[in-house]
C-alpha cells in the first residue's frame, strides 16, 4: 500500500474552486516537492492533507487511515484527528508556541497528546534538538531565536510526534537569505533518513536536489509530474516550460 | 471665595475619622470577601460566555450576546435592586450577601466576557493551527496554547475590572450589606457629619486600589513578555 493516496480531491472556498480534483500518490519514504506559481493551490493541497482545510470532495488515505469527503457531510473530530495523527506540519512562519522554551515546544505534543512520561519526553526532545543542531538553545524562548533556528525547532516539534508523513509548507519563504541554508540542511538530512515528506517550496534548486519526484501545480490542477531531472530538463507542457524558464536561465 | 470663612472641621474632622476608622474597617472584610468570590465566579462565567459568543452554534451564541448586552446596558445598581428587592416578589428571598455575590458576579462575567473574547481573537490563527498540527483537541489547544497567551493580553483589562469591582462593592450599601460605605453612613448619621466619613471611606478605597495596582504592575512585569 502506498503511504498516501489522494483521489479526486476538490476544495472550494465559498463558490470559488481552488483544487479541481487532484489525484496524487506518494510512496513510503518518498520525498515529493510541490512547485508552482503563487495562488496555484499548492499550499491549500498540503493543508487539506492534514485537514487544516477540510476538502469539499474526494478521499485521502494516509498509511492505514482513509477518509472520504462529500459536500455537507460533517466529519467527526475523532476521524479528523486519526488522519491528522499520521502527519506532522512545518509552517511558513514557524508558529512556535511563544510562551514555551524550545525544548518545551518539542515536548508539548508527546506529553499532552501521546501521554508519554516527562522524562521520556525530555530525552526525546533533547535527541531531536541535537538532530537539528540546537541543543545549546533548548532553554531559549522563540523570541530569542533567529528565524532559521525557530524553523528548526518547529521541525523538531513536528518530528516529536513521529509522523508517517512530514508536510512542509514553504519552510524557507519567511527567512532571510542567509538563514535558508541551515533549514535546508536539516530537511536534506531528513530526506536521507527515509522520512516521507511533501514539501511546498519556491526553492527550485533545492527541490531538484532533494526530491525524488516533482509535482508541478497550476490553477488547482496537476500540470506535470516526474523525476526532477526530467521535469527540469525536459518539461513536456508549455506551462511548465514557461514557469521553469526563469529558473533555468540562472 | 473667602478662604478664611471656610470651616475646615466641617470638611474633615480628624478626631472623628480617627475614632471611627476601626468601625468602618469592619466593612473591609465584606469588601475583600465579596471581591474575591465574585472575581473568581465572574471570570469563570466570562470565559464560558466568551467561548459561547465565539461559537459557530447560534444556540450558544445568541444567549451569550443577550447576556452581555443586558449586563453592559443596564446600571449595576438597578441590577442589584432587581435581585434584592425584585426577586422576593416571585418568592425568591436572597440575603443581602447572596444578592451581592450574584449581582456582582453576573456583572464581572458580562464585562470580562468581552475582554476574554478580544484577547482570544488577538492570538494569531497560526497558534491554533500549530496546536492542531501536533494533533491537539480544541479544548487542549485552548487550555495549553491559546489561553496562556490570551491571559497575558487580557491582564491589564482584567485588572481594570478588578479595580472597578472593588469600588463597586460600595453600591452594596444600598442593599444593606455592611461594607465600608454602609458602616460610614451609620456614623455619619449619628454624628451629623457625613462628609468626614465619605472622605475617610474614599481614602480606604484608594489604599486598597493602590495596593492592587501595584500587584498588577508586578504581574505584568512577570508575565508581560515571553522570556525568563
């Protein structure tokens, strides 16, 4: 069974349809980079996967949980949380909890949601903060950290829930250019570690380097997908060529 | 104005103030007790009403709006009169103390509901989303993530509510709760010198409120920013 199978996913806001029936499959351990112009629906697609946005129609299967959606059909919170529990999310603007230290941010989910003991949560958090290179900042509050450091704590916070799938929504877009590298390095390391990931990004060279597959979305539809070198060197569709033109000139 | 003609003793009789201070202070225990009880009940009520007011369900939202509207739109003194003098008509006899606690709690609830609502709305939506992304339930996200931040936002307004409450306890003299103003009026009537007693009561209130404002400053220093 594939890790993720999305079938005919439709998302409407009021009367505006932003996703027009997307079908996406992701294998276990695969790294999928989702690229496309602003407003193409790529972030909405990602947010539908952990149900921060509720899809209007279609179905989502992640690991062994399947949910299907119809208009006006209410989904129970219990069902939402079952699916959401398979995912972890990294946001564009971090959204760390400002009243907690870095370590407390990472421990919060395991203790409050999974109910593991404080001592186990502490060692888990310390382990993860070492992994993202921030052990020495464990007692700092978010406003004492740089953007890059905050984002790495946010990655550790997401990983602490041991998600089957890690969703990253433009994880470097809010960062100063000199801070992008440290976050990309952390993500690169995760990709090597067999973590299934979906990354919405504008960092095309990074997408090309780290992803197993590229998904190009425009106007709420998948235009083209394939291996990075195929997409970047031999794009088939005009829209893809046009989008990649500026990048390829660099 | 002829300053020499003013009889200062008629304005404030130090001897009388000194002699009656202890008697007036007997009322302070009611002020403090009622303030503490009503603040606790009122804040709980305010939080619940704020959440109802923000709910997507009309059955929860409309009663909350009506309640806030009534409390904020009618004078506290009238509310107290209705509770104390009006309820006996339908067979409910409240003691002055009970009427006071109910009336003031409802009042604090109405005002603090709006404070809580404003503070909860001031917390960025991303905080809810981050809490949900680590799979918290609504109530856990509220309790662990949003509320601790909202309380910091609400603290200055809630401190104002507390100071108002302390001073509003003086209205309870009108429904025969023997708090400070009530005690002062007894002596004022006996000695034919209300003004000295009113000024004495004003000084006592000012001292209590100044202490509370000092506590508020300490709390804001401590919880105002998200660092050690």
